[in-house]
C-alpha cells in the first residue's frame, strides 16, 4: 500500500494519508509521540526485532564522533542516539587525555516533544550522565540553535514528521559550521520490489496490532506506517538535500531499503 506524495493546496500538509491544515500538523504529531513516549524504544525493538539498533550503530560508526566537537541530534528525545554519540566521544577523549591533550565536547538533543525529552533525561540520569549533554525542546523548522555552531547534525526517524521538509533541511544547514556533517537515518522505500506486499502487510496490519497489544495505541502506529510511505524515496530526498545547499550528498540503503542513511556536507 503506497500513497505517493502529491502537491496539496497551499495551507495543507500530510498527516499520514490524511490532509490536514499546516498549522494543525505539529500538534497532531506531538499527540502521537505523547501517546507512545514511554514505550517508544521498546516498540522499536519489538517491531524491528532490534535491527534499528544496528542501523543506529552504523550511523554512529559513519559519524565517528571526535572529542571537542558539538553535535546536534534532532528528534532524539529518548536519547538513544545522542547518548551513544556522547559515549563514543568520551572513549576517544579518555585516550586523548591519557596522551596529555585535554579536550571536551557536547551533544545537544533537540525534540519538539517534551514527554520524549523527559524519557531521555531520566535515562541519562539513571546512567549517571550529567554533563556534556543538553536537552532542548524545539522545532526542526525553527531551531533554537545559533547559526554555524555545530559540527554535525544527526536525525534518526524524525524528518518524516516535520510539516515543511525543505525548511527543516535549510535549518540543518544553517546551524552547521562550514564543513559540518549531515546524517539522516530514515525509513525509506524497499529496493526489493517482490517484498513490497509483505512489507505492506506488516506495516498496515501487524504494526498497528502490536501497537494495540503493547502500547494500547493502534492509531499512532498506523500513522507511523503511513508517514513512512509519504516520505520522499531515496533519490528524491537526495535531490532535496542538494537543493538545500549541501554538497557530496549520498545515501546507503539498509536492510534492502527498509531504511536509508543519507549523508552530506555543509559547503
């Protein structure tokens, strides 16, 4: 089941397969994540059989965080990517300090959803992570971050929920320093076409059922499945990244295109 992206009248936006007023979408998305915040990571594990952790680990490997850098992790409220970046950076920092070269660095986790941020902050406190990380409630299209202030911008499974994708990409470029890196991990379009009917069945039948059974929320998980179908395919998203002013844009399919990692540089 695929609903291709179409041009909507001015003032309308996609919310899954529905058309809604642009000024309503952010509130509707916030409602979805308010509902699933406490079980968001558990549901990711269940629905992907843990594979999302492998995708995120590859993002971190490709990012290769270095001590002294500033990272912005967008839509990272529960902290799994941001805390992994900080952990990797600290491993390298300890080696640098043993060599007599003290360095620091920080991770800013920005999410529009306060409930998701609370989950992440609690997780960080439970792990004893009290420094080197900031939690900011903000909109991807109007980031409360200074221009040219971050070395790398990461976002995992978040850009498909924004109202204006191109504005979010422009904001990503604005906050990056010249030479800064852009990393977007997002569900995408299957490259193995014979598997599409099975993937659709899983997305629109199994995922909502699991949402009902484990999170008592069928509709939010149906929206998440629909939002994947509305996000631009790999090549189209690549062109939009380039149109936003990024250079050396490329992507790598994961798990046959179930997800894709797009990367680019701020030039």
